C-alpha cells in the first residue's frame, strides 16, 4: 500500500549567534528555528525548517505563529494524505490557507526530503539534477562596529571562507552609515566585493543621497533601500544609478517578479525559499527572472542547516547565479542540531550529498536546544 503522512511535529529551537547581528530593524543574539519532523507510514521521516529574523521584525510571520499555524491549520490538511505527490499537497495547502509562506516552505521541504529518501534521490536530483555542487557564499558584516567588521572580513579572506561581504545598514543616520561602509571598502580594496543591505530603512529621497555616496565609494550592489511595497520607487532607483539594485523584500514570489519586470526594473532579485512558500515557488520566481534577463542571488533568512540545505538544493538546479549566494546561516550560530554540518571552504559551500536533503539530526542537540514550553 502506498505511504500516507502519519504525523507532523514542530519544535521551536533557539540557538545563540556567535556575535550580535545588527540589522536596520533588530539586533539578533539568538536565532529561533521551527523544525518540522514529518513522519510517513512507510517509516520515512522528512525534515523541514521555517525560520525568520527577529520575531516579527522582518515580516508578518514569527517563529511562534509559524509553529501554531502549522499545528492548528496546515498539518491537519496534510495528515492522512498520500505522501508522494508534492505538487498536489502544495496545491492543497494553497487552496485552504492564505499567506504563511515560511510555514508552507517548512512543510514543503519536509515533503521533498521524505520523497527524496523514498526514491533514493537527493532533493536536487528530484528537481531534475544539480548544475553546481559547490556554491559561492558571501558573509554579512553586522557587528555594528567598523573596526570589528574590518577585522572579521580580513579573517574570512585569510581563511578563504568568504570574499564577498554584505554590510547591514539603515539603523544609523545615512551619513554615518556611508562613512562606515566606505571605511570598510577602503580597507578591503580590490580583495573583496562589498555590498549593502538597507532592509527598507530609507525613504526615496534619502536613498538617492545614500546610494550616490555608496556608488562613489565603490559599492557593488544595493539591497532593498526603500520599503518593500514601493515597486515604482525601486524601478526609479534602478534606472537612476549605475550600481545595481537588489530587490529582496520587494520580490516575494513570481507575481512580484512579473510586476517589477513589466514596470521596467533592471537589477537583481534575491531568492529565498521562505519568501516564496518553498522550493517550487522560489524556482517559479527564478524562472521568471531568467526569462527576463534579471540576475539572481541565493538569499537566506538566516536559516540553520536544514533550511540552508533545502535552499542549496534549489539553487544547485539553476545556472550559476550572477550574484552568488549568502547561505552562511549555520556559520552565524554557535552550535548546530545536525550530525554533520555543511562543509564551507574555498569561498563557498558544498551541496550536501545523500538522499533527500542529505541531512541527519543530532537528537541530543535537538533536545538540548528545543524550547521546553
Ligand atoms: C536579508 O534581508 O537579506 C540575509 C543576511 C543577513 O544578515 O540577513 C538576511 C536577511
Ligand atoms: Mg535583504
């Protein structure tokens, strides 16, 4: 008899970060992941992860809402259903539940992990095959201190772990942020690509002033300078400057991609499985971008190893991305809940091998870091 989904367990897992991570809207000292354990009647377990940044600071889903909404609304739509048809199960979730992209992404990851294990294929193979097995990974400098950020970047370069750096700005007055960025770019020179992420903190006129100064300082990419919903403003900024604009919060899914492209956006799109409700949704977005000649960037919501591995399987199926990836989430955390951490070396990360995601839980660590109530 074919397999059915038997149970779906969700766990809130709190892991401390290696240093405070300062973004325009919050400072993180800890990351909370929602880990999904989906058990099937053929004995296979699928793993998934739904993770956001800073409670409700980044978007409308918090770790607690992700867990509650899976437990109360989404899991009952899946339990008892045949295990193997991920397309049908995704459609069922979308038919009965609106929004909740991160929760849906966690569930779809668990479905794909289980299906891969069932068929003896990696998730990338399940999606048609990997075109890359070692993906470039950038590092985000966000200690909040210029000297510390420079030292951190120099160390990463020396370790050959990262040669592209993203600076989180927008929390301070624009002139102060620009001085901080320019000092880091000057210290690193041609050894590294330096980009910034403003996380929506500026209005358009501040953005015009800030981006002009960042462009003059040699910054290579400006991510989400203005609020997510201001598509017309983002298009104006992209047309005004030579330095490319990277749309992040503005482009959640293929629909946003079509709006931006048809409005004349030139620049790049940050992909995140969490924004698009999972791997299938993010690949739809990627394919729109590819058809429109928009460059891609493999983004993270600072997921741990499970969410990062899921993203890597998706990115691996695409041609090399114009702006690489930022799949460094596990490196920002003091510890891990998987038996074999992802392998970071030579300025990138290896696509995990093995069936499904290629990830095995460390049960002791999972129990240790799981929230008890
Ligand atoms: C974002 O907005 O890009 C990615 C790296 C990082 O430090 O924060 C994220 C989210
Ligand atoms: Mg961003």
